[in-house]
C-alpha cells in the first residue's frame, strides 16, 4: 500500500507562484512514475505533468508548458510541482498520482494506482 500526502496549495494572485509537494510512503518510491492531475469544478480530472522513475523524462499538458516544472527527490520520497505565472484557469484541486504498473508517463487516470487526497489551488484575477 502507498500513502500520498499533498501540501502547498493555497490562494494566490494571477502571475504568482506556488510549489506543491507530494510525500509518498509505504513502497519503493524511486521505482515508479509520478504525476500531477487537477480537477476543476464540473470538469473531469486532467493530466498536468508527469516524471519518470529516475527523473530524466518529463511530460506536461500544453497549457502549463513553460510555466510548471515537475521534480522528484527520490531520497525524500517526494515529488514537487513548481507552478509559476499562475492564471485563474489553473484554479483546481491538484492530485498527485503514483503509477506502479507503468514505466513511462501516461496521461490517463486509469494508468495510476494510488492517489493523494488533493490540495486546493485558487488563482484570483
């Protein structure tokens, strides 16, 4: 079993920055793909960013490219999402996800086995 705990969400003005963290426990963190998804009210959960097992390959949703950066620290069992130049449309609950069965970053929710509880990000205009 894997436990994922997100932190770092909050309220920020447009153009500001936030850094989300997701701490994992219960399994060998460094062997698995980690990704961030988000879900806005009334919308489906969507892929935001992902990073492969050893951190040399990343993927981003088009609207966040150049603004968001995903990083992982396997020694701390933690994955981060650095979000810069935030926009009101980035407002959502952000979830980290743990992919035990995949070797590359995938963008579908069904590919991931464990999820955090989510952290709210609100960007005011």
